[in-house]
């Protein structure tokens, strides 16, 4: 039987500044505000955009795989104001992300996120029984632009997001 290390990944409340290396945080603005850097900077020109609502069940806070998309940006947000979590690693040209680069964010239900091209991501994760999420990506993103890294096979680690506000990784 193979052994692995379960690492606790502390989460932090998402802010535009903290999330900038990975993407954008989009909060509501007055409708009469001019277009600006508060709006999602989308890259969807490589296919047919797909906007849909996905229902996720019993996700928990553990993960051992991380994914990236290099042909389009991806947007995600929860409906009904429910809080959720996402782990991310910066977009780099490497085949696998460095597990030490993982950062977890606590995302309130009053915003959505846009991931930069190539940002490694794991989630959404949550403790509620069900959350509906709206998602914007290309219609074939999960078939032709879906690169994953199994963290158990690559590094022998699994992660559990800790819902607090102090960032970092630790083992129990």
C-alpha cells in the first residue's frame, strides 16, 4: 500500500490583490460605471463560449488533483450567496505545478472569479451539501483544453483546505 502525506492548506479571504497572479475577482459595480479593470478580461476567441449553471454535491475540502486550461479564461461563481473555496497555482510553462505554490482562497457568494490562461485550479470545494455555480468557458474546454496533474502520483501529497484566514501549508 502506497503512503502519502495529507497537507493542510490554509485559506485566505479572496481579494483582488491577493488573487491577481491567478486571475481576477469580480464584484458588482454600478451599471453606469465605465468599462475598466474591474470587469473580467475574457479570452474566449478560440471556440464557442458556454455559459451554464452546474450543480455540485458534497465536495468537501480535500483534493489530490489540479487542472488548467490554456486556450480560454474560465469564470466561476456561486449562486445564492454561498461561500466556497478554490486552490490555485500560478500559470507556468511547466508540465506540473509546484505543490508548494498552491494557495487556497475563501470566496464569498457576492463575487465571481476569472482565471488567467493556464492557472492551475482545484475546486470549487465547499462544506454545504449542494451549491449551484455559474460557469463561463468554451463549449469544448473539458474535452480539448483540460490538462490535469495528479498530486498523489506526482508528489505523494493530498491536500485539505482549512477554512481560516491565515495562508500556508502544514502537515498534521
